[in-house]
C-alpha cells in the first residue's frame, strides 16, 4: 500500500552509461516531481509534471529526460552518466500543482563509478 | 536564496517536548510555513503547515507568531524515532516546488 514508490532503491553504474529510475504513485494525484539530494544533503527540485505535462524544468542538463506515460508514473532517464550525477533522487507527488502538500518516495541512491 | 533560518542542530530528551524554531522575517502574505522531516536514508516526510493560525495534528503543533516572522514546531513527546533533519519551508500558494534549506538536525537522546 505504498503511496509513492521508486525502483530501484540502489543503482550502481559506470560513467557513460544510460539508466532509468521509475516512480509510481497510487494516491490519485495529478502532479509529480523529481528532486535531487547531493552529497551535501541539499534537496533541489529538478522537474515537475502536471497531468503528464512538464511544468518545471530547473536548469537540469538535457542528459536528464523525464517521461510521464500517465498521471501515476514519472520516470527519469539519464544519458551519459557522469560522476557528478551521483546522488539520491526522490520522486514526489501532490494532488494539484501549486501550493499543495507533496508526498515523497523512499529515494533511489545512484552511484556513478 | 533561503527564506528561512533554522539552528543547525539541537538535542532533545526522550519523552520531553521538542521546540524547533524557524525565522522567516521576509515572509509574504500568500506564503505558508511548511515543515517536513527526513529520517536518515528516507524520503522527506510531511509534518504540518500553516498560514497564520496555530495548527495541530497527530504529529506536531505549529505555532506562528502574530507578525508571521517566525514559527515553532513542537513535537509534544519526542521519541528516539523522531531523530531526523527538520526542514522549515516558506512556500507561496502558487509555488510548484519546495525549496529546502539545510534544516535542523534533531537528535533525541534516551
């Protein structure tokens, strides 16, 4: 009965590879987000989708491409992984786009070697 | 561009109330005060939010000063499981994102 789930929980890969992280929410929410938490523990928004449409893209390299096949899913695909991409990535969702409470997934720890 | 100021860390005795302060002196009229926490290796967890009235739920109470320039999150009976980083976030009603600062690392000691 997990509200926001992410797979995989851990991802270890080599530089230059392409990888995807999946997110699913069963809360019936319209809006989903990706946040990145770096080694200094600061959490920053990357993307937000509302009803499958992109509404936030916070100056993220175009190697990162979110894809929302439906309202319940927001996947993050990363091309040509770099060392600096190592971080914990959190997915979140909210009922509506602006000013609503966001609920977070458990995170995916990405390590690029 | 953090809109809030929190102490970097604080300790609390198990079973006692934990009072977490937050300054947001530049808060605007349409901005809410949100509190989230992040327990080690987990995703941020919503605690409570408010505009100008004090709020209480099953997790905590939120006290906002009359001028709205500061607030206090109160965990009434802290347990060891409340050890976490607590984030105070100011957010407008039309703001899509949550802007996290460094937060307060709260350690509850037995």
